[in-house]
């Protein structure tokens, strides 16, 4: 289905810029982080061990990843007699995706909350953002024409796109025709700031649960 007309707030930005739609996924990941603290605290109160909680988290992640792949494969074009499900869907399955990223981010954030003290979660949060930015700016990579570049933030031309193209392949990403490098918006390297977003939800919930006054909490929380 092709959308002929669409209100701009319901569209993602092509690359540069921001629309309200672009905020949905980060806010959801933030809420995932907050919900982890609520569910884990409730289970720990009931006497559930951390190992059991982590095992349940692994199962939930596997289910989310499998569901993402299922949705990618659950399609068949009955109107096209030349349609090949094996070639066009299975052989070109999108490895990463929204559900896959949610599962991975959830599991890593859950492990952090279970085994890392809040001050170290804050340090991990900062390190992920600084580390991601430093990698994107200072790590050189090679374009298909052999040119070595670094520090670019262009559509299909940045370190994250290069890594997706290298490890996932052009046939298994969302922007398969992006030039010069095919990439996935829920790719490998770009998952790092998504993990940081979940950790920010954990930190926010931790701060809310402290014994500071409501005025103090309102002052530091946006």
C-alpha cells in the first residue's frame, strides 16, 4: 500500500530533522527501562531470585526476536505467479528490526539493573553515549569505492551504516538500496544509544523513588 497523502507529524523525518513520530520509539524504550524497575522490584519482593528473573528475560528476548522475524516472513504475494517466498522473503529476511531491538535492549538493561549499582548504571549510560559519539566521529571506514572516510553522519554514509552493511549484508537491512552503504535504522552500532535510553528510564525511576521532596524531583527531572 502506498500512502499518497499523509500529515507530516505522522511521518518520520527522511534523515535530518525530527517529527513527533520520531519520538515514539525512544519514549517507548525509556518506558521499558522504567517498567524493568517496577517488575524486578515486585519479583524480588516475592522472593524470586535474580537468576530466575534473568532467565525469564532471556526467554522474553528470544520471543521478541522470533516474533520480529515471523512478521518479516509472514507474507505471500498470491497475485504474482512468479513470486518466490524463499528468494524474496526468507533469503532477504531483515535480521534487525523494531521488535529485535526492543528484545536486545530490554535484556541488557535488565541485566544492568539486576547486577549493577545505580551509580555504575549512570556511568554506563554516560559511557555508552560518549563511546557511540566517539566511534561515529573518529573511527575511519572504507566506502565501496575504496575511499577512507570518518566523521560523517549522512544517510547511508556513516560508521553505523558501514558496520550494518559489513555484518548484516545489503539483503538483510531496511534501507537495502541506500547509497553508498545499505543500513538498518535499528542496526548494530545504533543499538548502543538505545540501551542508554533504557538505562535513562531506570535512572529516572530510581530518582523518583528516592526520598527527596517533590520540589527537588521536579527541579531536576524535565
